[in-house]
C-alpha cells in the first residue's frame, strides 16, 4: 500500500499542484483502457467512506453506478476537489483543492493503489507502477492558479504528443470539459469564474501554446547536455 507521508502537512482549503510519473520514467498508460481506468479512479476516489472497491463498482450497471454515486455525494464526504488534470503516457498532473484534513494524501494513495492493482493485473506484472511518494506544490495566488491550469492543459501539445488543433479533443485531460461546460468529475468554476467567458480562457491557453512547446524543447536539450 502506498503511504503518502509529507514533511509538511497539506492544508485544507488550499490548492496544490500534485504530480508523479512511472517508475524509471516508464509508461503507465499504454492503452485507452488504461486511461479510462485512471479517470474512473480519479472520479471515484475523491470521496471517503466509499461503500465498495472500484473493481466492484465497475461491475454495476450504469444505473447502479449512478445510484451509488448519488449516495456518496449525498454524504458530503469529499477529500479533494479536482480542478484540472492531464494524463500523459508516463506521468500525470492534478490541480487539487484539499477539502478534508489529509484529503490529498488519502486521495492520491487510493488512486495510486487502485490503479497499480489494475495495471499489474492487466499487464501481468508485479511491483510499483508510480515512482515513490507524489510531489506537491502549494498554489499561493490566483495568478499561479490559472497559470498552472494552463500548464496542465497544454502538456500534451508541449510534449509534442498531439497537434495544437487536437488539444480541445484530447480525451485524457480536463480541457474538453472546460468548454463543454459539463463535468461530474472536476470543478471548473475556480478557474472559469476568473475569466469573462470560456472563449477568454481558451485564448489564455492557446496564445501560450507555442511558447510552452518551445520551453519543453529547450528543457529537454538542457537535460541531454547535462546527462
């Protein structure tokens, strides 16, 4: 079981950039099924006092899942609020607001442990999937909050995984949900309420896209030189 202990406790009511990658930088998402499992885990484990494991929840009908989810939401037992996320082949980034004490650590622990069990079973392997304890950075200002959301949403393009025109359709991030205006997984209001419209936020993200990709390219060049 992954125990996410921290030197400094994370504070309820505050926002955090939380991220981790695969062991030895190996891919942790290698199929659509893997990505879908991670997003389901992201959605399910935001809550405490869950009535069943995710594996059993997945076996329910859609109606059964809706009933369970409704009961969980009625308990008002959220650990975290997920504001933005992106899943990349060998790592992930979450923008979280901690709701309950130790909520981030509990959420990440359950997410990682559940996904590790799934991944090891599906891919006939054993051992850790993610690299050690997750990393977290405290978000200290509104400006930092919106810039981080942009960084997260631009990750697939900055890493040259997709074209800029494909960003709004990249299914493994929260960006499409920001523009659909509908989501049962994330809370888009902390970011979108800062902008006059979704189009303003879209411009905020896309106007920085090429610069973000160039920064990523330069970073990798620097790493290659150092190594």
